[in-house]
């Protein structure tokens, strides 16, 4: 399949490609190199992006509902206001990614790297975050209702989730204070 003059297939080299507004619904882009590609407003619903390189890609307002992004590299990607409902991001690297206002409802983020990711105002309702690394992630105004941070034991009650959220917020506050102190010197 060709879109905007680019051959769309598994393993394709689409570095820096302009695929803004492209309809890639159900496309097989497994292991594709989409580093720094412009996929703003693109339709990637149910696309196979397993192991894809999306470092620095612009996916602002992109539709990634039900997309398979297992093990994808999204370091520094712009996913602001992207729709990722029901997407599979197991083991994905989202370090430093911009997910402000993104819809991650019912998304599988098990084992994902979300260090320093910007999740301000993001919807994480019913998202699965077991073993996800949230160190330094910005969670201000994020919707964490029903979010699963760890496997729930039968004897465990729901206070563990709120306690974990409080711990993460406290850790985030300490990191912000440390960063401010470093910048002020």
C-alpha cells in the first residue's frame, strides 16, 4: 500500500515521513522505522506497530484505538490528545513522551517505561499499569479511576491503589523540588 508516496509495509523505513491525516487503519507496520515521522491526526486504529521505532514521532490527535504497540519505542514522541483507548502498549518505551490530554482508558501499559512522561490531564481510567515505570512522570489532573498498578490479591482492598497513587505523587513532588533546586544553583 502506498500513501503520500511512501510504501507502507512491515519493517518499512519511514523516517521523517509526512503521514499527517493518513488513513492507516489496520496497517501492518510491525518493526517499521517511523522515527520523527509526522503522524498528526493520522488514523492508526487497530494498526500493528509491534516493535516499531516511533522516537520523536508526532502523533498529536492520532487515533490509535486498539493499536498493537507492544515493545514500540516512543521515546520523546508527541502523543498529546491522542486516542489510545484499548491499545496494547505492553513493554513500550514512552520515556519523556508527551501524553498530555491523551485518552489511555482501558489501555494495557504493563511493563511500559513512562519515566518522565507528561501525563497531565490524561485519562488513565481502567488502564493496566502493572510493573510500569512511572518515575518522574507528571500525573497532575490525570484521571486514575480504576487504574490497576499491581496485581490485586484476593485479600487486598482498594486502599492500596490510592496509597500507591499518593506515594507516586509524593515521589513526583520530591523530584520536582530536587530539579528546582538544581536549576536554581
